[in-house]
C-alpha cells in the first residue's frame, strides 16, 4: 500500500531526462521506461500528475543570449514542453495508462486547456494528467509550474526527478566526488546554500504552502513506487520531519 500521507502527487520531469544519452531530442526507450515507472506507481492507488520541461528541445536562456526577446524565447520553450507532453502521453497510453494533457496555452487540436476542476476530475477517474506549456507566462520555469500545479490540485508530495543524481548534495556530486548527500534538508537551508535543486520561486512556493519535496534519481528503477510506499529514497525537503 502507498504511504497513507500521499493520495495525490506531482512528478516533475526535466526535458533533459527525456533525451537519454543524446545531445537533444527524445529517446523513445527512455519514454517507455518512464511510462512503465508511472504505471507501476499508479498501481498503488495514488493519483499522479506530471509536469515536463522542454530543455531537450529548446533552451530559452540560450536563445536570449543570442539576442532573442526573452518573452518570445520563453513562449517557444512552452511549445517545446507541449511536444514532450504529447510524446509522454503516447508512451503512457501504449502501456495502458489513460492520460490527458492539459496546456496552459490553448492548443485545442492536441491538448485540453488547463482547467483545475477538470484536471482533478481526470485524476479522480484514475487518469494521469500531464501539465504542459508551463504556467502560460514567460519568466517562469517548469519547476515553478510543478510547485504551483501541485499546490492547486492539493497534492501531498512533489517528486523532483533528477537525471542520475540521487538526492540533494552539499556540492555538485558530478564534479565533486566528496560531496555529501542529505537525507533531509529544510527549505530555508536550500535557499541559503543556493543548492541547485529547483529555482527559488518554486522552492518558496513549496515552503509557503508546506509542500514536501522528494528529490531522487528517476533512473533508479522502482524509485517512484518506493517513495509512494513510504521508503526514504533520495532527499526529503521539508520544514519538519515527515513520513512521506
């Protein structure tokens, strides 16, 4: 059985995680793997929504550095997340998971508009809901989208999936082999240390609304299911000790 504290969770996937070992684009084997992980987790009876980034297709910050208008670059990034959401929806449906994509930018031919009550209704019916196009506003990251949507839908946990990094460290573990992993860390400590887990706006939203975050390596098979069963996987970010 899933941890009694978690009946609904939001999974944040980076766009980079979808590209696999490639430099850009989508790795179909990764999509299939992630779909299987979500399906296994859903078997516990937990309602799961997903927010996906777009960095495997488009990097707004890089476009801005080349002289592109920031707002325009960000809107292009939102469209990249829609592409990723469509690909993930297809992968989920191929493994038998009923899925709906909701977009913060209206693209009715491929996705529903984001409507909170409709999203909650889909979740109650056992469907995965993928939130695409960020918040629909420039200057906002998909980390902020994940925090905002989790709070809006009343999720009890935000799952921050990392690519081959199994939690929060006091330094970059990919650069510093002596970096130490935290089992649990407070929101304020993350903000003060400026550790690269999520952007400060997203972290502040979680802190203000007491939404716990579990940071983990999504490519450790079964990790989502283990977390939802109550296992202490990765790093818990919270204001006080919790059992999720």
